[in-house]
C-alpha cells in the first residue's frame, strides 16, 4: 500500500488533508493525474496537519462570531414604517429584503435575505417575531415592529 495526502475531498476515500492508504496504481494512475492527492512525504504530512489546524481555528472563530451576531440580533428591535389603511392592513408588505435592510441600518450586520425565515410576507401593522438563521445553526429571533407611516 502507498500513502497519500488528499488535496481535495474524494468520495468514499476521505477529506482534504487526510492521509490515506491506497494501492500504488490507484495513486499513480488516478489520484495524482487528477490532482486529487500527492504522495505522503514527511513535509506533505506536516503541511496537511498545519492546514487542518488552521481550518479548525478559523471554524471556531467563525462560530464564535456568529454566536455574537445572534446575541446582538436577538437584542435588536427593528421598526419598519409602511403605508397602511385604516384597518391596519399594509398597502404593500414587509418581506425579507426590508428586514435585511433594517438590520443593516440598525446594526451594520450583513445578513443574507435567504436566511430570513418568513412563511409569508408581513401584511399587517403590529409586532412580529422574525427568525434569522445564521451560519453553523445559530438562530436569532428579531422583534420587528411594523408601524404606520405618517
């Protein structure tokens, strides 16, 4: 068996940076020509370990940052003004785009509008709780007040 370090994720074999044991022919004829793996030298193994540690640290920092953003968003109260009729029904609606714009104005946080969980756009004046899904499963519930524009 020959040892190799994967340069990319390979289905049924391993993830990028993993040292794997494969047959010499599979390594020479398939993995190396397609730049999926490199022969496992001591330097390549050290480099793969360094990359793995760096990726783990970056993931931890990203998760911590997302948790902080979720905490900040949970404390946020958004007020969105829209034109409405006398019965409290909006002439338009408040959708994910308006909520993302309000978050950007209030907290200067970039949020993808696809991460705003609204079953239907808000069509009435009042207080609504809106869930926003952040990376790594962090979810923030933002209190959103839709008020009549005067």
